[in-house]
C-alpha cells in the first residue's frame, strides 16, 4: 500500500456520499450533513485517488457554531489527522467571525478538552441558540456531554 498523501481542504457537495459513508463507519449521525456539507473540511488521500479519510463539520447558527461529525477512518486514526482537521476547522470558524463553538460528544470528551481546551457546559444553555440544528435535536445525543470553546 502507498504512503498516504493527505490534503486537508473544504468539502464540496460532490463529497456528500463519501462523507456519509465515513460517518457510518464510525457510527456518527447523518442528520443535517447534507445541508451543511459546504461547511465541512475533509482530508483526502491523494495516493488513493482522493479517497476521503477524515472529516469534521461546522453548523453555524449566528455567532455560535456547532462542531460536529469529527471522524477519521479507522485505519488512519491515531496519526494526528483528527487534530489537524479540528484545528483547521477552528481557524476557519475564527476567521469567519464565530465567537463560540459548541459540541456534543459521547466518545471524545478528553480529545477536545486536552487538545483544544473545550470545557463542559450545561446543554440547556444552548437549546435556544441551536434549536434549528438537526444534530442538536437528535434524541440519540441526549446523553452526550456538551462542551464549549470561546474563540
Ligand atoms: C476522535 C477522532 C476524530 C480523533 O481523530 P484521530 O486522528 O484518531 O486523533 P489524533 O491522532 O489526531 O489524536 C491526537 C491525540 O488525541 C488523542 N485522542 C484521539 N482520540 C481520542 C478520544 N476519542 N478521546 C481522547 N483522546 C483521544 C490521541 O490519543 C492523541 O493523543 P496524544 O497526542 O497525547 O498521543 C477519531 O478517533 C474518530 O474518528 N473516532 C470515532 C468517531 C468519534 O468518536 N468522533 C468524535 C465525535 S464528537
């Protein structure tokens, strides 16, 4: 197998099915991905025909944004790609004038806390601001930890 040649860049609508496939592999929800696909960042492996091996998305709701769908293909996990994608997304959000980034997680609390200084926050604080978010409303996320980061 060739060494991966990773390119991290904004997604396009043409990436939707590959992003959904990746999310299914790591058991993350598909709801709302289509409507926010152009606010996703993807990692492509140029050595594998541009195959998408990582993604992360941002749903913007005014000055608050929901970071969602952080996913790295199982065979590429643990190589720094999740860090790279998340850092790129936060830089992009900051440049676009987002003031606060919120996320829900059941599996990666320490990743966001240790590497990016996200702190736990009461979920109810954001129910009004993120009411339009399909991911936020998902029942299966009801037990997830809510975290926030001021940019
Ligand atoms: C969470 C995820 C995106 C991280 O991506 P990754 O490329 O595997 O992570 P990286 O290689 O960039 O990890 C960098 C560091 O974070 C740590 N880390 C990775 N995943 C972690 C997790 N779930 N919880 C805590 N720490 C984690 C690594 O141990 C590493 O620490 P180190 O630098 O001290 O050695 C990836 O593992 C994934 O897709 N998981 C399944 C889907 C998921 O749970 N997504 C989160 C939804 S909110």
